[in-house]
């Protein structure tokens, strides 16, 4: 490739041995009319429910209005795709849920309660997500927290979850959550437009002058396009072609041909499921047996994505020409040690998990939802309540800390301090939090690659100044 990124002081996030997000702000091109109507109907229903909540209704649900009985298990619901093109997202978050709850339970649980995980399959479609979430509230009286809620469905289900006064840590990158206040919404990942800037910075660092875009036609992936086009223009990089990939298709021969014929230096892409690996294979076939360098979003840091891509074009070839943006995550120290121990203890136990399990140690959902669950559990202890209306404000207090607060790095370390009435600042593997008024807290980006065996390797960082240079 034309440029090479040199390894930084950051060590690989995964040990040497062993094994998002997605925003309705942009137009969804090539979307089928029936899908558009389903999205519109789901969004309308969500707005009605949200309006009912804001008009003064306090009925909530059994999950949020009643305290669980003594000794009852508290449920954390993983609201995400477990089927459909984005089906790899649900198991990623579930691995984190299994790891976090096992560590919390081993440390005594929360206020006399053990924690358990529940899957809620949104299928990556608002039309399926809305009834699934409504059913979740109807059937889960011990619900204490929601995680997941990707950009595929967050715009439709976040208002519903909020109307039930249920805390949620979402993996959506939708920019509307930057300025719309939902009191029960929390996010530890950046908006999609920042990822578009980050991918463009990677292209700059590698010396690429010509970039092709290839994004899925799902809600989440389409929202990267317009910020990417603007960022490429500002960086003086030529966009050679912009291809939309139908995630339900089984071949992308036409799109691959258009990309090859446009002669790009690299491809910026996010198309989940089988779409990207199929595209890579067909590009290789049409490009004289060679792949074109790839720049992916943080969603590409996934065992399933690497496994499918390596099978399509070869592990050595894929890893030699692949980079992705990712939020900086710790790869050493007490927070990482506790996280890796908790997560790796669940290897072989997570339904739907596939590929190199240690990749979950770097996957955004694996890291930041683990932190979110720990923050929520500690907030329950601080507030002496499992009701999100009561414990929610303490999430910010524990994450951001107060002057003089004791820094702690795991639930097991923090919980005794909180029980003793001490002020703490939790710092997990995702690093320290800095929540704004919309409950957003995002860090700086790193640049990740893969080894031929699927290990995640960090090779650089992206500064806030580099991102700002491409914004606006």
C-alpha cells in the first residue's frame, strides 16, 4: 500500500494467545418502499408513545414502577439484531453482558440481587424492533437496564424505552441524539459523522488520494455517506464512486465492477452481514486477483467480520490492506485486566458468538457496554435503588467523579467503596467518561488492523485536532 502507519505506544488490545451503531438523518438510497413505510410507521408509533410520556403519564411499566422482590434476579436486556444482515451485533453485546454480569454476581450482586441477561431480537428493522421492545416490557418485570439499541432501530425504540423510564446504554451513532434529550439515554460511543471524519484521517495518513465509497443500504450505514463525502472534499481527496449495497443481495458484481473501474487507492466501507465479504471477493476477482485496500468503521472490529472477510479473500491478504477506526480502549492495567478476565471467562458460552473470541476485547460494544453495565450497577448501590428514575443520575456521578473521588477500575473494586459512602470515579477499559447534558461521553479514536490470525492490533491514534480539521 502507498502509506504505512507505524505502531504507537498502544499495545494490541487482545492478548497474543487465544483466540455500532449505525442514523436516520440522511436519505436512505435504494431503500424499498415497503421498508420506508415500515420505518415511518414505527417512528410515528414511537413518537406517540414518547408524547404520552411527556404529557405527564407516570404509569411506566412493571419493569420500571415496581421494585423487584427480595432475591429476585435483575434483568439486563440486549436489544439488538440477532438475525438479519446485522446479526453479528447482538452476540457481541451479549458477550459483554455475560462477562459483566458474571463479574458483578461474583462480587455479591446488587442490593441482594443477582443479574441475568436477556436477548431481544430487533432484526435490525424498526418494524420488528418496536413490537419486540413492547413485548420486552410486557414480559420482563425485573428489567433493570437496556443495552444495545443500535442505529438500525434506536430512533424508533429509544423514545419507547424512555417513556417506560428505563435506563439504556445505546450503541447508536445517530446524530439526533447529540441534541435531543432523553433522560434515560446514555451513550459511550461517538456519532457516525465523527467516524466518517476518522476514516478520512486514516486515508490521509496512508497517503491515499482516491477513495471509493461502498456502504450498506441499512439505516445505520447510510448515515456515514454525506459526512464522508464532505470530509473527503475538505481533505482534497477524490471520491471515485459511491456505491450502495443492498444487504439482502447475494452478489455485488455490478458495484464491484464500478469500484474497480474507478481506480481508487482504497475503499471506505460499512456493509454488515455477508455484504462486505462478498464485495471484497468479487473485487478481487475483477481486479486481477488483488484486493483494494479497505478502511472500515468500528463495526468491522468484530470476530464475525474478520472470519467472513478472511474466508472471502484470504487472511494474509485481507489483514495486510485493512484499517478501521475505533475508540481508544485500554490494553493493560487494572481496568483491562478485570475486563479481559470477565469477558474471556464466557468463551464458548455465548450463543451466536463466532470467530476469534478475543476480538470482543476490542469491539466497541464489548468494551463500552461493559462499562455502561458497571456504571449502572454501581449507581444502583449508590442510590440504594434498582429503579432507573432513582439510580440514573448517579451514573454520571460515578462515571465523571467529583474532586477528590477515589478512582477504581472494576465493579468488585468500586462496590465496597460505594457501600461505605465514599465518592468514586469508575474508569473502565473504555477509559474515563465525560458526560455532557445529553448523556453523551466519547473519547479519542485509535486505528486498528488485524493480524492474519484475526488478532486486533492498534497501529495509531487520531487526535481531536485531526477530526476538527475535517468537520464543518
